C-alpha cells in the first residue's frame, strides 16, 4: 500500500510545481500590465518658413513654426488614450514664443502616429536676431494618458516632456534631440521651523532687556528640501539663504553642495547671526505682537537622467515668514513653502 502510493505523491508534487510556475508567470504578466511603458515622442523635423530664403511663397512672410512629432506606443497588448496635449516653444532664457495643441486620440498597441504641429510665434520672437548662425529653442509638451489593460482604462498618468532643437539661419533643423526626455520636477523647499531665541517667553523679563541683550542675536530655522522625482537624483550647488526684514538684510547662511537621491527628503537646521539688525525686528514684535520676515534662496541644480547630468538650472526663491510675539512662526502655518521670486 505504501509503495503503491508513491507514484501518486510524485504526480501531486509535479502538479504543485506546475501550479507554482503558472502562478509566478501570472504575477509577472500582471506586474507588466500594471507598469506600462510611457509613450515616446520623436521630433522628426522642425522648420521656420520665414527664415528660408529659397521659399518665395506667401508662407515665407507668415509667423509660423512647423514641426512633425512621432508618437509611439511601445507596449504590447496595451492601448493608450491620449488627452489633449498642450505644446509650447521657448527660446533660451525661457522667453515664450508660442503654443499649440494636439487633439485627443486613441493609439493601439505597438503603433506609431505622426502629428504635424503649427505654432504661431509671438511678435517678440521675430524681433530677435534670427539671422545668427543658430537659434536654440526648447519644445515642451504636457498631457495625460490612460492605458487600456485587459479591457479596462487605468487612471490618468501625467506626461511632462522637454526637447531641445537648434535651427540654422535657413530655418531648418541643424541639431535635434530625437527623443523628448521626461522633464524632471523641480525640488520643493519649505521652512518647517523658525525661531528667535531671544524672544522665548522664558527669557523675557522686560522689553528693554530683550532689545539690549546682545548675548543671543541669532535666528534659527530648518529648511526641508524634497526631491519629488522617482527616477532622477539632483545635484545641488551651494545653497545661499538670506534673511530680510523689509528691505534690510539681517544675515546669511549657506548649505554646502550635495547630492539628493530620488524621492528623498532632507532637513537642514541653520543659524543666522543677525546681530545689530535684529534689534529693529525685536522692537516691532514687542510693539505690535507680530512682524514678517522674508527668506531668499539662491542656488543652481543639475538632474541626473539616464546616467548623465543635465545642464545647470538656476533657482531663485522667496518665502514670507509671519513671526509672532514668541519669536516663532505665527498662525496655523505648518511650514512656509518657498516660491519662485517675483521679477518686480
């Protein structure tokens, strides 16, 4: 009886192995389906008719920029629904030239689609020196897509892209980056803590003693820097921070250059020696119970994409910090996010 049951055990073990293999294969298939590849965008050609001396047609006198974009779905068995894509063109220095859009459409698996895009350039663009050897332009595209997996549509996925092209004096393409690269998101900068120790209630005896006390003229703060990118690390140059009260500079501090990995957060406690200028701040707080300080931040960053570092991107930010009578951030603010500095 025991010997006769052994073949049955072997069969059961064989079936179990088959089930395990099939289960693992199913998991792999499900993982692939749940992680579809992003569509690719290729600039096939780029043309500014007004710069082409060989073109004597009326189009030569208009203000259009024309380019062809190839959009490819690299996924097998997965279709893509594209929302309207907004396209913009900028010149070096982030000067806007014009924009256009690509209407919504559906694309089957392993398919490629070509779209011609025409942009009516702003008047300022034609006033620049377009007869120079090269004109460097930046093309940006933003849209959302949904994938069809096993007959069902996924949630929307953001597509944010950037490509660089160089145009010759004849208005035709000289140099092209074929594949528009995924445009990385800028890091975020937040003041999560701020205090003026000399205004600590435990240390306050009289108004005059606080103002005349030179033993502690410091301001303490914590800057949180977050890299929101899941695929790109960031290289920071020295980060210079300056504290202002109105137009008066109170002091500066520096965070040394460093690298931040993808999806990483860093907290930087810093102390600023405000010395003499801090007295005016203390007087205003003790008189009114509140004041407002401004934190300015300047640095340059580079992203690491596909093993290569991008060019430097300048960062100039400001944040207004309301201060209460205790020398800390007033109100219900959990943090002060720094924003792009106004040009005014």
